[in-house]
C-alpha cells in the first residue's frame, strides 16, 4: 500500500535548464518521484518526496536541490532544544 | 579483535588473505539481532571495517559495499549463498546504511578512504562498486568516480533482491528501487517504541501511586498498588494507542498528520474507557481524561514519524508547529483539572 504524507510542503526543486538527463535522480529515489521524459528529468510525484537528499547529492550538475534532513519529530525536538539541526539522539 | 564465528575461512588474492564469511546466520547472530531490536546493545553491534569474501571470489568478482552495523551486514550476507563476491564494509560507527547516509558517515569521504585503505584497486580488476540504494543520500557517485576511479552503481533497496539484480546484469526493477513500509515493517519497530516509553510510564505509575496514597490515606501497600494500577489503565491505553496501535493501523486511520492520527486513536480509547469503565459518572473524570489522554497518544504517534520511510523534514516541522502547542495546552489543562480537584478526578 502506498502511504502518503502532508501535501505541498517539501523543498524539492528541479531546474530543467541544468538537467543533462543522466537519470541518477531516478535511480536513487526511493519513492519514484522522478520520471525521465525525452532526455530530461521531471517531477512526477513531488508530494511523495521524503527529502532524503539522495537525488541532490548525486546530481552532477546541481539541477536538483532539496533541503535534506530526517523527517523525525524526536530529532527535530532535540535540535530545537540544543539549537542545532535536527539530530537523532546522542 | 575477538574471534568471530561467522568467519569460516580465508580467500587469498595477490598474496593477501581476506576473511571469508558464512552466508548462514547462526544462533548467536539471530540472538544478537533480537537484542538490537529490543534496544539493548543497539549502539555497539558492529563489524570490523574491511574487505570480506563471500564464496570464492576472484579479481573479476563484483564488489558490494555495506555499513558496519552487524544487523545490516548479516541481512546482506544471508542473501548471498551460492554467489562469489566481495563485500567492502565501511566504517559507519555501527549505524545502518540509511541512517548513516543521512548523517554522512556512510559517505563519499569514508568510501574513498576505505577503498584506498584496503587497496581495493590491487585486489579487483573491475572499477565498479555496487552500493545499497539507501546509501545514496550520503554518497555522491560522481565524486567517488573522480576521487577513486571507481564507478558507483546503486543496487536494490533490499539485500534480498541482490542475486536477481546481479543476474539481470546489474539492473534494478522499479519494485527493487521502491521503499516499502508494510504491516510487518511497522510491527517490527514497535518493541523499540515500547522500550523507549517504559521509563516515563514507570515514573507515571509512581506518581499515580503517590496521588492515590495522599488522596485515599494509609492502606496496605498492595491495596495502594492496586489502586495506582487501576488509575494507570486509562494512561496505559493512551500510550498503547500512540506507540502500538497508530503504527499498526497507520494507513487506515483517516488523515495525514501523525499527531492527528494518534489523537484520533487516543480519543477513541478515551471515549471507550469513559463509556465502559468510568460510565460518565463524574464530570471531573470525564474532563480530565478528555483533556489529558488524547494528547499523550498524539505526541507518541508523532514521534513515530522518525521510524517511517516516507515522512519529510519539512512535513514533520509543519505538523509539529501546530500539534505541539495543542498537545501542551490540552495536557496542561488536564493537569490543572487534576490539581484543582485535588486528585479526585482520577
């Protein structure tokens, strides 16, 4: 069963001008967010993005950008308390 | 280094010996997994980083890359029976691939350094590595190629698909690329959630013991304990609604935000308890539980976002900004009712 989270919140962005159509984003995405249409990447299902950052990290031309992080309330709370980025424990 | 019984031999290539690992898990491996799942040894369950052999690999065999969390490593090797290949274990401080990639310890720097440290270029002829797809948030494939000369191919999400992936000429099907989060995946995570709530739950039980003691006056210890236990039941239900039933029923609970889903189940439990056990007899009790129980379930359910495979940082931040103040205010009012009624609302 496909599970979906909140709509219209993710920071994922794709600049079609910079895309060279290498397909890495599609290869690494665990939620099938990207599609390759006539040699260019496209955002097929933006709301399915979990902001893991795999696509942006592996994009050789920085066409894909996203503020990557963990979607974890506990980590966010710890980050707030310590005044740091969200961090899981320790 | 202590002797590991999952090392069953040695494979020699160009004058060097590499430990050969078993593709079957023994009783110690399975017990270790159970312990890590329950939270007792989770942070020290590691494998020494380095190059390992599966079967009888040659310089032409494929190279898989893995984290040095023992459970990840075990899940990988048990799927590889009958294959001949190398496993490069990189140092992720005992953290699994996905979480380590998020932190950057399963990352470009460590991978490039580990390739050099084991002298991988002298062991194998090929210049490509198969990485678990879930390592991709930490590894920039084009950087690895530039800095080490090794090309990165992202394999399937699940280790169990690796033999099929290799047979298909290193091609992953869409199903191999997708992360799933089925009933079993959610269920296997609940013990660690329950273990995490154990201490606060015991503190609460102690608090209820003191309140019932003050309110009811001196009584034999067992009687007091029985009363405290009885007044703990509504709270226990709220806790289970948050850490067990919300994860279990996640896809069928209406709504999207986890805090909302948890609140719904918490409210359902509260109404059930008020109707069946408290029978709506005391308005103070009704008010107390309606205010205090649902936010407990809501808060705990919200914490489950970190265990799922599909929640985004932006989404969780958004839901917390709304849910957290509501939870605090609701629970605060509940505690106020408890204080103003001098504990009689319990």
